[in-house]
C-alpha cells in the first residue's frame, strides 16, 4: 500500500506532468527530422547516455562515487550481446538480463567495498574497470571485443525509428523508477547518508545496506544503458571500458545538476550535442593552426580546451548545475505571475466595487 501511495503521489506531481509533456515532445521529434543520422546517432544516443548518467547519479544521491562506471556499462553491453549471439536469447530480453548481470557483479563488488568512503570506492571501481578490460582482452577468443563483433539486432537493419521509440520507452520508464526511488523512503535514507552518514547511522539507518542497494540499482541501470548502446551502435568493442566512458556520466551529472532527476538529462543533451556538432566548427578553427605547430588540424585540441573551460565555468559559477538556472527562472516566473495575478485581482475588485456606485448614480439621474 505504501508503494502504491507513493507511486500515485508521484503520478500527480508537477514534475511528472512536465516529464510526460517532455516524453510526448521527444516522441514527436523524429516526425520533424528527416535525417536518420540525427535520430539514430544523436537523439537516441542522448537518451542512452541520459539513462547512463542517471544511473551514476543514484550513487551521488547516496553520497557515493564511481570512477569506473564504464565497467558496468560494458558488462551490460557484452552480456546482452553475447547472450543473444551465443545462447540464442531474444535480444530485447538480453537487454534486461544484461542489466541484471551487471547488477550481480555490482553486488559482489559492493559487498566487499561499499563501506569505503566515497572516493575510496571510486578508486576501487576505477581499478575494477582496468581489471575487466584486461580480462576481456586476455580472453578475446571468447569475448571477441578487441576487433568487435556485431550485436544481434532487435529490429532488422535499418530500423532507426523503431529502436528510437523502444529506447524512449525503456529510458522513460527507467527515469520514472529512478525518480520514485529518490522520492521514496529509500531515497530519504540515501539523502540522509549523503548529508551526514554518522548521524544517519545514529538514528538507526543501516548505512551499509542502503549504500549497497544504491550501488546495485545504479549498476543495473548502467548495464541496461550498455545493452541499449550496443543495439544503437550495432557492435560491441572493448573500447567501451575506456576511462573516457567512465568520466562521461560524472561530467553530465555535474553539468546538469548532481542529485537531481533532471540534471543528467540536461547534461547528456549538452555533452552529446558538443561531441556531435562541435567538429563541424573545425574548418573555421584552421586560422588558429599557427598556435599549434606540427598539428595539421587543431580542431580536436581546441574542442577539448573549450570543453574544459566550459566545465570550469559551470563548476565555479553554477555549482548546482545548469538545472539551477531553470529552477531560478521557474521561481521568478511563478513570483511575477503571482504578483500579476494579485494586481489584476485587486483591480477587478475595485472595478466591481465601483460599478454599483455608478449604477446607483445613473438610477438617481433617471428618477429625476
């Protein structure tokens, strides 16, 4: 009953209404875009990384961190692809089994390491990503990740739009579940641990158990995102375990807003847009090539420089992420809307009080 009550409360909330409008908008978006590249390699990837960043954000919500989250993204990707290709499992079912497999590995790591402080745990996860990379490389005859192998597709190729809508459904449901976790009693325990773990322990919260739960939930959704990523790229490679994929969810969550539902979504849109569209500016950056002697194309270096500057500016001036701008704008909008409503109400009441007087005077004149 508590679960149903909390779920109904979420479904009636303003945030859920805004989310529903956004889902409808995203669902209609491909109808106005003719390019399969934009739909498949930009919009779908945005949704996949929104889920991946949201999975990392659960750890941040519980006061934990991970610098090796790509290991769980990769495990979900490899597991879903291998189960479909070698065991004959339906690819759509392989997505969720891959997520469960990733969560199982996360459970084993969490049992051993979840009592560590946040950044000690982050270093352990980073070390695990290095180990899993070495293991898959060593047993390449089975995994086949060095050269990569094709992922058994859910939809026959080319099927950009069906995969887009499947990704939208899975990601939307996953984000709702993550939102429910954050707003439930479980989420309150996570928040208490993040704010002050010793005090949370003093009031009777089993911090080890709840941190382990957060770790397992996070790794499940990271594995699910890995399976969707493999479906979108059409192939699985060992490069998915590289550190760059581990830092991506961290960057997205920080840019968007840590420990918020909408932060990773905003961050994924920004970072994927930068990665996809900023290279088109490379021809215009050739004028700066004298500053980079020995480099034929300074574009990639300048892009990294601009991204670094952007991150520094956000961290310094928007420590709560870009989502804080929207929250502030919404607060100002509500404030001025309330003032305008009060002003109009006051004018209407004065007009209402003035009209009977005018009517009374008119009646007296007519009587004369």
